C-alpha cells in the first residue's frame, strides 16, 4: 500500500517470470520483426525471383518443424505447471522432452541446409537465400540458446526459473510460427 492507503498497481507486476527476460524477449522480437520487414520489402522488388527460390525449399520439412516446436512449447508450458505443483521429476522430464524436440528441429533444419549446400545454394545465391539463411540461422541460434536455458532451469526447477525459461522458449516458438509462413508459404 502507498502512503495514500491505496494499492500501487503496475502492469509489470502481472508479467510472469522476470522483467529482464521480457526485455530480452521484446528486443529479440523487434530484431526478428525488422528482419521479416526487410525480407518482405526486398521481396516486393523481385516477386518472381523470390517465388522461384522459395520453390526450392522443403515445405513439408518446415511444416514438421512447426509441429515439433509447437509441441515443445506445449511441453514447456506443462513443465511450468509441474514446477508450480512442486513435481520436480515431471518438470525435468517435460523440460528434457521440450529440449529434445528442439534438437529434432535443429536436425531437420540442418538436413535442409545440407540439401541446399549439395545443390550449390548458399547465402550469396540470391536475395531470397541471403534472408533465408540469416533469418533461419539466427532463429536456429536461438533454439540452441533455448535448449541451454531449459537445461539450466531444469537443474533447479524453481517455478520462477522454469517460467522464465519457458517464456524464452515460447518466444523461439513464436518467431518460427512467423518465419514459417513468410519464408515458406507466402506468395
């Protein structure tokens, strides 16, 4: 209560987890948003070239990766519930499963990169592939960071730390849910 006898209320008090993690999440979303805006801006200048390059992508693998990450996000959310209930074993299992699905995502993405390399397609092939590799590569780096974060919060399994780790993981999921349709599907 304040000196006036009223409760001081701040919307920040309602944020789950840690304020600094939210600052990181918002800043990362802004970076990815700027990358997607640039991608779409350049796409306008060469829609036929972007469509031709997009046809070289493996949409089914990207769709599977979308299901993989959404499922991992669900498991991270379940881990938060388990941590809040004091079920440390269940929390760790769910965090490990979410992390394992993160590894599955990276393997599928790595196979996609390998296929492109075998066909001589790289970051300098054209504007589409420059953005493709920058955006998906930066996202893959965040998947790796998320796996590390989930592993670290799994050691302690305190509800607050699990919630913070899951919030980062959900940001990684959200970014992919935005990247997938823009890069793989949008014509």
